[in-house]
C-alpha cells in the first residue's frame, strides 16, 4: 500500500460533559484515560464524579474510577447516591 491509499480519518469530536467552561480547554473522547491529580480534599473526586454522571446521562457511557487514598466502595457509593 502507498500512504496515499490510506483513507483520511475523521476528526474526532469531543464529548459534551455539561460544563461549558471546562469544555473550552478539556476535550474528552471515547476511550480516553483521564488522570486527575492534586492536593487531597480539593474536589478531584467530585469533579470527576460529575463528569462521569453527565457522560452516563447524555451518552449512556460507563466509567471506572480508582481513588487509592480512600476506601472506594462505601465513599463513592454514598457520594454518587447524593448526586
């Protein structure tokens, strides 16, 4: 095959996450792996929980989360129920 024979791939469109100000500089795409780091207690889990909830609501997306600094199941289960 010649390189000219390969089809052009369409430009991926970022997913709408329901937070327009964040969408301006953060583009999430299907299959993306997101790593969010920062100071403990500054809202990382809350932010990502909201983004994951919005993606599930809008697109039926499923997500996985790993938060090694806290007991994941009880803490996240209670937090997501409140959301």
